[in-house]
């Protein structure tokens, strides 16, 4: 490896470098490796993930390389996941209800699939992957740490709307949440719902559709928000672009707006910044020391303290960053707080 040529001690990541060299030589049909970033890599007719795999093994410094064979295997597994050509990491799915009757159990015909008779959140399927979670802003965003999500899951394309939540209230004879200041309902994100209200909605959707709905974990939420990016926002670090992606303090007029009016992130998710804060499954902790690194919810700690992500229509741009966290009591509801659903696959 480059480090060994410089006289540094050997490390397992040197073997990863060697494997990257072999892969590179196989790709270009040459036994030579030009130091630095070969211009030919952009000409390789291989999937983007394959190029990223080569770059991570060969060109990045040792500390940013896969650290051993297991980490390399994980990258290979991710790169091998088949994805659609138009949108490499995502696919839109429509929820459905599977009808099973006693007769069908006996004769085992193909199940009848029907669309629900109520509005259901549209979902986007995200493939497994890894990302760096957290930030260098507030103390509760630290320490930054790698999270490996070794499973696919679905998440709401939009924040849950009044239209969708009101259907749940009507079906369960539950009191409607306030629409706050007469802003309107319909396709605006539901607000003034607490953490338990969001849980009840997910449980009802599960019962009605046969698909397991839930709140996203905090790690899943940030993974979905970043959409493969590493900047302060899903689109990078240029805060001047935030107005194109989010309703926040500078452009919202101090109210919510119908979902989907701004640009989506790279994975087709809307309003991941601004409009309303979004409840997550996890319990609140003041920092990430001891946090799960597999995408699961952090279930230890005070069950009354939960968290919200994404910012809202009210704060400035700094509170809409991908890494920002907000501490909320599970029984409290907010005029700038709502949620987005997730759905288990398989």
C-alpha cells in the first residue's frame, strides 16, 4: 500500500488496498497502477457503486479505507444489490391490503389485492447502506459515528398529511388534531400530534393494510434524509439552496405548507428539511455515546423523552441541518411538529 511504501506499520486495510489494486488492474486490463486519481476511472463502464468501491479501496487514505475484510465484504454486498437504472437507491411502492377468506385458505388461489379505501402514505424503498451519522454543530450531534443499515426498509415519501391522519381519526372515532391558526388541512402535514398519536396511527395502518408500519428510527431518518450525501443538508453545504428544498423561518410565512411543494432529496423524499419536525422511534439521549450503530432504535433511557428531526417552518436554517436533533416529551404536541412513517419489508 501507499502507507507501507512510506515506511508505516502494516495494517489490515493494506490488504484491502491490495485487493483494490487487483480489481483496478482487472478493470483496465493493465498491470500498472498510476498513483493518485487515474483519469480513466470515469471512463469505466461499470456501475457507480463499483467506481466508489474502487476509490474507497485504492485512493482514499488508510483511515478512510474499509478497515478489514469484513468491512470490505459489507461494501461488496452493498454494491451487489440490484437496483433500478433510473433511480439507483430507491423504488416507489403503493401499499395494498391482502384479503384472505376461509375458502381461499382451503383452495389456496392467488390472493386478491385491493387498494385501501382511505388515503395511505406513499412509500419509497431504501436499500441497505452505510453513512456517517451526526455532525460538528451542537453537542448532542456528537460524536459522529458510522452506522451500517444492513436491511432495506420503506419510508414515507412525504410527511403524513391531515388528509391521511383525519381518515384514521374518523375510522377510530378519535378527536381531530387542531389545524392551528386556520392554516388548513388536506395536504398540509398533520401537526399537534404527540409521539403516542403517531404510534397509534402506525398501528392502525398496520391493522388495515397487513404491512408493518412504524416510526423510523433516528438512524433510519438521518440515512434517508442525507440520501448518500455528506454535507450539512441533503443537497450539500450551500445554505443558499435551502429555500429550494424547505419551508423554514426565512420563507414559510410562519405556517406549514402542503407537502411536496419543494424539491426532493436525491432519493425522492420531500420536506426532509423544514415544514414540520418529525417524530422518531428512539428515546432521547444528550449525545451519541453508546448509540446503536446498526440502524436500530435506541430504546434505553427515559421513555418519556423522545426526539424529532428535520426542522420546521419556524426556525432558522441552522436548525434544519441533517444532523440537528430536538428533544420532545412524548405527551407533548407542537404546532410545528408532525411525523413520517416507515414500513418494514419482508
